[in-house]
C-alpha cells in the first residue's frame, strides 16, 4: 500500500510540474503559433490540474499525505515553439511511464474504482504523447 501511495505521489508531483510548465508555455508562446498552441497548452494545463486533483484525493482516501511540491525536473524557458513541444512530449512520456508503473502496483489491490480512474488518466497521457509526437513532426 505504501509503495502505491509513494508512486501516486510521484504522479502527483509530475502533474503539478506539468500544470506549471503548460501555463508557462501558454503565456510565452509568440508569433503565428500562438493562435493554436496557446489554447492547446491551456487545455493541457487544465488536464494536469484535473489529474492532480483525482490523484491527490485518492492518496487522501488511502490514508496518505499528498505532496505539495512539484517534481524538481527543470522547466526550461524558451520562446521557440518546437522546443516547447519537445519539452511537452518529454513530460507526457514521463507521465505515461509513471502511470504505467502505478497501474502495475494497483493491479493486485482490491481498489477497483481507483484502478479505473488511474487507467483513464493513463489513457489520456497516451493520447497526449501521440498528439505531441504529431505536432513535433
Ligand atoms: Fe496528466
């Protein structure tokens, strides 16, 4: 159980970092790409906040203490849209990895609702990975 909570806290820390990073890129994107990428980064930001909320509440329900600090992996400032997309891709790949590991830990537990919720998040991370891959080109 504590392995599971630890892994959920790692997922939460990455979500906190992701919402921060996407907000930063949504604000900083300039030029013609701003038109499409600013709303996209905002959507990803909202998604990260929602994922964080689900994971945070699940940690509390399991008797754990959710982290409040984001993952320390640096958020790199850039004005280049392609670099933003590459950092976004990196983030989504990492998130998908963490949720895949989490699902393995949950598999043995009797927490069916939790497993469903985490699987939903995992699938949404995979969709984001594919979307970023297409955008990076
Ligand atoms: Fe997420």
